[in-house]
């Protein structure tokens, strides 16, 4: 066994294992702050976001909207869609190009921040030591004051699902679909399932989305989730909630899918997107004293420290979630590992987005959050289809703002519609600045834009807030009441 000893004598402040969203964020923050950081990756830098998740899915979304002329026929009365035999090869080729460009961009960011990238399969190998084994068998030992594990996750593949069937897919294999299915069943109503449901239906394929939960996209505001379900149903799709898949088997050219409630479905294609498995095998966790829970997830405290005092963890290995959450956790782990103040380096406002057609996004608290925490609140809404931009584009949508009931301070932003993720980003900045309902109204927004909806939604909330609350708000100037 060959060995590379060039790093044995060098001690890093942090060694990060895994270059997905969490690991990349941790390594880049450490590099930006001037700390010696090494990043070990066995496969592609950027993780699932680059290879099979974010980049391909979002590329499919853009392609579906463009090549299918999605929802434009009803606006202009002209069919603009390309035939399927043209669309599918073009979409796959575009997704490959985007993935490669993102991989190169990630590599450049890592190098620019002075992070030492090591190729290989990593594991903990004794006190403050990481062993990285390259594909050719060569080994590199890295000494580290702290180690951050961010090895991500992979699609859950239950034994009873025949993934060897050419028309049974998970989120990593669906990108290789070769032709248009007659009907697609999607098991899982989370981010992946919702994204593919809206994208595939835009290509004209009937979709059934199945989930045991009471609503789709449970990480989102419940009103927005219900709106999303209505959009899918209006396009002729089916949404089955409150029951799961009991079994699936081949039956001729179709699949016979038994539901837990006794019903049977017979699609010709199935996407299983109901969960992910954490990637902790072979890391040497047990030998290092790193505790995992019953589902194999690494157990961490508020600083993302594991039961081993010099090992931290972030991202899907502590619980699969969205890339935005994993990125934040990576920064938190870096701060915890180096004893830095979270508030100075890590966003404390939770944000998330699902990039389907339409997009769904949130930042800050939902109504459900406020109720659970006992926080008084009021809500303002704007139908984005009634704004000048919405009318011009022929696009429907909802912008919902949640304000503190006693202070009028903006607590949460929830959106469904075209570019909802960008719309929510504006609100996230306002939440950071503790903007009040009057601050939101006062802003001069460009028009026609969807962000003009903030003025209308805040005006809607203003009519519900108690006059005493408006008088008590901390305002830049009390002389200019609206």
C-alpha cells in the first residue's frame, strides 16, 4: 500500500470530510477567516447539488418551462411546446453541462479560499487524525485540531421496491429517463417529489403524488402547501395523502402498486422519493466514540459537536434536509469547531425553497411556528396574479407576510409562484433588519415587479393590527404616519 506523507507533518485547524453543501460551506468559511483547512472528497465537489439533485432538477425545471411553453398557451392562445423527442435529449444534455460548470465553479471557490482539497475516501484514524485513501490506493494522513463530518446522504432504497426495473427510479436515476412515460407515480411529497411532480406534469405527463403525511411539503407554511396541492390538481394530476405505499411489483408493462389503504395504482413509471439514507458507513465513527441514533444519524449538540469532543457534524448526516439548511449547518459546525460566535457568521433566519413549477419558498416564522411558540401574530396577503407583473406574465401566486401582533415587526415570509425563492429573499433581508409593517409599506418598490406585492400584503396586514400596536411601533420617524 503506497502512502503520501506530505501532510503528516502539517496540522490543520479543521479537516472537513465531504464537499457537499455543508462541507463546502464549512471549509470556505474557515478559509475566508484565514484558518488552515483541508477538505476531503471521494467523488464530486458540490455533492448532490451538483451531481443528481439541485443542478439537474433545477435545469429540468427551466427546460420544462421553456421547451413546453408551460402555461403560456392559455395566456397567448398559441401552442409553443417542442415535441418530446426533441425535449428529452436536449434537457439531459443541458443538465450535464450545467453540472460540469457548477463543479468547476465549486473547485475555483475552494482554491480561491486557500482550502487544501484532498481526493479520497476518508475515515477517522486515531486521535485527531483523518486517513484519506485515493482511488489508486494511496493514503494521506491529515492531522487536525477539529474534524467536521459532512458526508451527506443517498436516496433511500427499500428492499421491497424493484429498482432494477427500467421504469423504477430514485432521485439519482430519474435524470436518465429515456422517454416520456404514460403516467408517473411519485412516492414522497417532500421537496424532491414536489419538484418532479410539477416539472413532469409541465411536460404533459399525468402524475400521481403519494405521501403518508397530511399535506405536501410539510416544511412549508400550511396555507402555501394547500395552494400547491390545488395547483397540481388543477393541472389534472392526483394527490393522495394520509396513506403510503405498501408494495410494488411488476405486472406486464405496468407496475402494480398497493397502497396502505387497500387501493391499487397501475402506473408505468415510479419515482421513489420518500427519504434518504445518511452516508456514515466506513467513517470509523464507533472507534472514535461518535454516537449515532437508531437511524444512523450522527448525534450533535447546539454547536454541532458530536460525542467525540474534537469531531463535529453537519448536513444530511445529522438529518436529511434542504441544501440551504445543510449550508447553514456547515457554517455552524465551523463556528462550533473554532469557538467562534455563531451570530457573527451564521444566518439565524431559517429559509427554504422548493424549485418546482411554481416555486415555493419561506423565510422566518410561519403561522404554525407562532402558534407553537405562543407568539401573537397577524397576517397580510397579496395575490401576485393581481399585481402588474403578475397580470403581464399571466402568472398566479401568493405572497403571505407574518407580523408580530404586538409590535408589527415582520417575522415570516411565505410565497408560491414564479421566482418565489427570489421574492422570499427580499423578505428575509427585511426580517434581519426587524422591519415593521410600516417600513415594508414605505419602501418604493420597482413596478412591475413581484416584490411590489410586499406593499400590498403589508397594507392588508395594516388593516388588522390594533391601532395601539401601530402607535407603539419603533419607527425611524413618528412624524410620517401613513
